[in-house]
C-alpha cells in the first residue's frame, strides 16, 4: 500500500519544444564551467558565445512557429508550460534583446577591464527565467521564473561595485523581494479559492463553480496582490519608485537588459495571469489596469520631461511605455480574442530592440565623458559623431511614436485596440501623453544637433561590437516601421493560446 501511495509517474517531456530554454541554460553552464576551468578567453569571446546562444534559442523558437500553426497550441510537461504563439513571439523578443545586450557588454567590460564570463552567464540565466515566465501555464512555475529573473537582475544591478551601483542593487533587492512576497501571497489566495495553481484549471474552475453572489472575497484579495506584484515588475505608477535610481545606478548594459528583457517577461506574466488565468474576473481587474495605465502615462511623461540625466529620462520614459502597454492589456480585458493581446506582444518585441539601441548610444557617450550621462554630455554629438547622432535620433523618434518607425507601429496598435473596445478616454489620454513625452525626446535631439559642447570635448570612441548592435537596432527600427505587415500578421495568432 505504501509503495502504491508513493508511486510517481514522471510526466512526458517534449525536449524539442523546450529546446530554446535548454539552449539558454546550456550556454550559461558552458560559460560558467568551461570559463572557470580554462585560461581567460580571447577578448569578446564570452560575449560572442552568449550572442550565439541567444541567436540559436531564438532560431529554435522561430522554427517551432509553423508546428504550432499546423498542430495548434498545447501544454507541456503535464500542463506546466504553454506551447503557443505567445510563448514563441516573446521568446524571440527576449533572445533578440539578449543578443544585442551581449554585443554591447563586450565593449562595456573591455573598457572597464573586467572581461569575464560571469555577467554573460547571468544574462542567460535571467533570460531563461524570462522565457519560463512567458511560457508558464502554472502560477508556481511562473513564480519560479520570476525569481530566476529577479535574483539575476539584483546581482547584475550591483555588479559595477561602485557606491551608486551597489545602492541600486540594494534598492531593487529590497523592493523586489517585497513585491515577490505579495505576488506569492496572491498565488496562495488564488489557490485557496480554486484548489489549483494550474492556469488552465484556475480558469476552468470559474466555469464549473458559479456564484450568484459574485466572486468570493478570497479571489479578489488574491487578484489585488497579484496586480501589485506585477505592477512593481512592469514599473507602473505608483509602483515605479525603484526604476529611476536603479536604471541610473546600474551598468549601462544591465539597464538595457532590465528595460527590454525584464519588461517583456513581466508583461508576459501579466497576460498569463489576468487575461488567461482570470478572464472571468475581468470586471474586477480591468478598472485597476485602467487606473495604472493612466497614472503611468501621465506621470511617466511629465517626470521624464523635467529630468536632466538621460538615463533617468529613459527610466521615466519606460514608465510611460509601461502605461502604453497597459492600454493594450486593458483592451485585452474586454475581449481576449481582440486586438489587445497582439498589440501588447508587438509592442514588447519592438520596444525591446528599441530600448537596447537607446542605452547603447548612452553608454558610448557616457564613457567619453567620464561616466557622465547628463543631457549636457550629448551637446554637440552630431558634430563629433554624426552617425551615432543619427542612430540616437532614430531611436528617440521611434520612442516618441513618429511614423515610419517601430514606435509608431507599437503605439498605434495599443491605442487602436483601446478604441476598438470603446475605451475612448484611455486612448485620448495615451495620445496626449505621447505629445508630452515627445518634448523630452526633443530636448535630447536639440542637445545632440543644435547645442554646442562647452570647451574641448573628446570625440566619442565607438567600439565595433556596440556599433554593430546600434546599427542592427536602428535598421530594425526603420525597416519594420516601414514594412510592419509581416509582424502584425504573425502577432494576430497570439490570441490562440494554450489552455
């Protein structure tokens, strides 16, 4: 009898379907183990291995796309993971961001004289956690992915070993740990109501147990805690307090990683929890998302416009971008088969590439000015490095939502989704906020093109790997901004998610 009670049947593991995750983990292990047991590798080789690992994982996710088209979405490993287009699209976005960040990191560590495998391994470990969050079909699995990503980011934020970097890591760790605790408590309350943490079973439980008195207080309390925890991770107002200090204090490449991979994973988790796991509570969570979106749009844009440090400007800009993405999440709350989810997925992919390019330019300028990333450091950039100024202008125009850039495609998508669901007020607020935020981007462009530098300023050094990352990001921003049809068509299928 004891043998029968303790008998365990291992779930079937679809190795090919989880190959992107395995690739990222394998790359991290190679860097840590081989890097520790061999002499120091030639300059840039750690970064190239990381970039190659990320590219391989992204290609594997791309190759699996057609399989989902043919066979439909499914769940993996006894329902723990989802295998659908949403997972694949966000995995590609995460891997693309890791590839670009790895190229920027090659030059950042070389300039600092700290070349080694540790930071690259942490990037891959964090990316693995991000992919797990994007594909989680169980709240506990999602939490494990969240903590894998978060713990790596805490270490990366403090990795520069300067007082400012260590302060940013400590702030992020304390506030992030508090947010994770709230999120986990929310999971516990959801489990107490539904008797399951599996996302498919949580959603199904509300179709079999219908209460005429409305949702029980326990699920509402759990929902509130989940929104607070996720609100911190996406840096939505009023849970954004950590982001300006952490963005400014962390190394440039780490800031780029947090702004791209971290935000993509957090919003993926939000879609999985709110839209897929708790669709029957949409009337409860949608007003909260509406408020968070408005606060993030307005305060993010206003506070960005008055900053004097470009990294802090981009930090508050990321808060504003979070508001735009929340507009898409709110639209998905009206109709999960509408344009809300596709617009969010497209926004996350385009913004991930865009923000890495922006911070790569900031890194180049800051290194030539003794680490200074104030707006004054960009004075006269066009006369010293016109190509870098052009790339910066492309990124800023895209973030402002100017046509023929990916930023326009992203913002148009979420606003259109809101209008189609009759959220007219939210759409209008988003458009007005974009106008306010444009002033901040214009300030940086005026500094680079029309303001002369004070005194003799050394010409910025543009290392090869960073130049490659900036060029790739700028070309992607313009080309996809002009020809977005293929991406928009592909994103339409993310509404067919695994259940």
